[in-house]
C-alpha cells in the first residue's frame, strides 16, 4: 500500500467519523466507531463465503434468518 492510499483511506475514515460525531455524545463516540469497524471487517472477511452459507441455510428448514 502506498503512502497516498494510506492517507486517502485515513481521510475517508475521519470524514465518516466526522459525520457520525454529530449524532452521538462525545463520550459515546468510541463506543460506536470500534464495534462498527469490527463488524465491517468481519463482513469483509466472510464475504467470499456468504453465498455458500446462505445456500446451506436454505437447505435446513428448521433454521431461519431473523430480519428483525
């Protein structure tokens, strides 16, 4: 990764953080960003297997996806 890409990505993260900052108390900010970052990373890591898991899930009728 070049220095330019690193700075570009860091700026993107801070721009998103600035957007979120207005919606949360300053003391709660860290409690929101870290879990969201971890969830996004987990989603990226599992993305190649997502369709395979959904196909397996659809074959097992006793398992359901709760969409809230």
